[in-house]
């Protein structure tokens, strides 16, 4: 398993899936110190029953991986056992998924590096 996150004095580095953060080139890093300004391309909330999901379209002409921030109104934290966000190439949508448990209202925002 590759190391994907590194905290350094200059900031945080995050590599793309499958790339080790210690050896990844800049194009294979999803986050790095000094990267460009992020643009918010989506925000909202959705109420989903257990096992439910909903897709939301985003404008992403460069096809960059969006950063998705999640929060539930009940204060639970997102994780693969509760709720999460998903996307896949060409990264023109974000899927909000309530994996298990009670019906949840999930707040979300998607950001894209617009440099």
C-alpha cells in the first residue's frame, strides 16, 4: 500500500490514487503547497435513506478531481461505514451516498483547482 498523505513544514501533500506521495511527480499530486486557488462549483444538502445516493452535475472543463467537503446535520463524520462522496472520470459529477444507518441530511460542497 502506497503512502498518500505527507505533512511537511511547507504544507500538506496528497497523491492521486496509486501514487506514493514521496515519489509522485507534481502532475500526480492532488494537493500540494502553493497550488492554485480552489473554485467552489457545487454546494447543497440532500436527505437520503439508508443505502440511498444522488448524483449532482458539476462544471469541470479541465477534468480535475474535485475536493468534496461533507457534513451531516446530526454531526456524524463521513466514512465508508456511514456516508461518503464519490466521483469518477471525467469528474463531471459528485455522488453523495448514505451507506448505512438512519436517514441522514448531508451537507456538501465541491471545490476544483482552477489554475
